[in-house]
């Protein structure tokens, strides 16, 4: 009898696990729909999709709007459209220690729809960034504040092509709360997706069609860092900070067309720091993936993406690299044939 029960359990367990994963994938799909609805609703109100903010060490400022003056990234800007207006305004009008405490509390606040249930619960998680976030001090200057733990987001907005490390935005980003530099926001032929540092895209500029252009996708995260362990492959910052690779990902990176398609989290992705050079002449850096810039998923078979019309598709991991690159470009004029897309 015991042997029979054991056999029945062995037969039923895979079906139970499959049903649970299907439910988690459905929840992940709904998360992407909710976040994308927030992005589109913001565009309806302001006329533009959310900017990705200043460089990543800057955090969301409750006293500023949603344009080039806002240091915080896209998720911070859509908080009112996720039924979180009070969280968006937390710390408004404060300065000094009171402001730092308010923003630290906000940085640790988890919002529903920001974590894939197949990957991890909502946190918050230990902060592993190499510097503390920065904000205004209420008097025109800059202050840093400690923020630990922090809420993290498993979804990233699409920047399209990215031909260099995100230090490009760092080098152009404002360094204080006084006068914005003349080069801000930076202008580039790259970053042809739907968001960029300091720059906001209008829906009418997405000429390839809203249903053909990626808005958001699951970002690749190594299982080693699901619970906040420090690792080179991103997952460092609060989800309310500006432009950095925890919150934006690309569909093409610096010539790595054939290695920059979505990956499963459990893949052994070859890593090379974006600003590093190999000392081994037999290694071609263009054959190496940059994990912290990849879209990716814990789900089997493919990665979930929302399009700019709010629909959600699962893109297979073996999608043609050129098709995937086109899906990230808002206006390349090419019709996307949805091959390898569920």
C-alpha cells in the first residue's frame, strides 16, 4: 500500500507543480499589464511616457514632476497610477534628517505587481549598491542618505539599442540641484526604445505600432541574488532610483546581437564587466553576454514582455536576434513578424 501511495504521489507531483507554475506565470502576466497600464495612463495625463530619470544614484524626488527635472525613474513616476499617490508624495516639503528618513522608508516600501512570483516574494531586500542614494537637501544642495533594506522590481523598461555602459547617462547627468547642464537630457541615436535618462517618449513617436514595440519585460536576474546577495549582475538599487540597469534593459548591446536575446535565469551566462577588457586574445568580447543588461525570466520556454498597447507576449529564448532587436526599436520602419512569440 505504501508503495502504491508513493507511486501516486510521484505521478501527481509534476502535475501539481505545473499547475502552480502556470498560476505564477499568470500573475506575472498580470503584473506586466498593471505596470504598463500605469505607464500609458501617465502618458494620457502628461503627454509623455515616463523618463528613466537621472543616473541611478539619484532617487525619486516628491517635490518634482515627471520630466527632465525628475531624478527618479519610471516606476517612481507611475506610483499614482498604481494607487500609490501617498507613497509618491512621501517626504514632500521636508528637508534634512526628516527628508532622509521619509525617503528611506519609501525606498523599503514594496508595491504589488513589481515582483515575479516564480522568482521571489516582494521583499524588501538588503541594499547592495556601492553608494547611497542622493537627493536634494531642501535648500538647493545635495545630500545622501542610508537606505537599507530596499524594494526591488523584477521588470525593466525598454531602452532599445544600448551601445555602451550606462555610464553614458552618468557622464551627462546633473550633479546638483542647481542648474541642469546644457547637455541634459542627452541626445543620442542610440536608446531608440521607449524610455531614456531624462528623456520622455510620446506614444505617437512609436511609429512601428504600439502592439509591435516592447514597453516592459522581465529582466534577467541570477538565482544567486534572488534574496539580495551582492553580485556584479545588478539587482543592487531601490526601484525608485533613476537610470540604471535594475530598471531598464536593452534589446541590443554594443555589437552583441547574437548574445543579447532573453535568457532563462538559470542559464550560465558568460559575464564580462561592460568597462573591462579581456587579457586573453583568444576571447572576442562580442561573443560574451552582459548579464546585467539582459532581459530574462525564471519561466521555462520564454520571457514575458508587455507591448505598448498593453498586451503581454511570451518571447521564446531562441528568438531570432534581429527580430528581438526590432521589437525594442520604436521607429525602425520594419514590420515585426511575431515568430517565436507565444
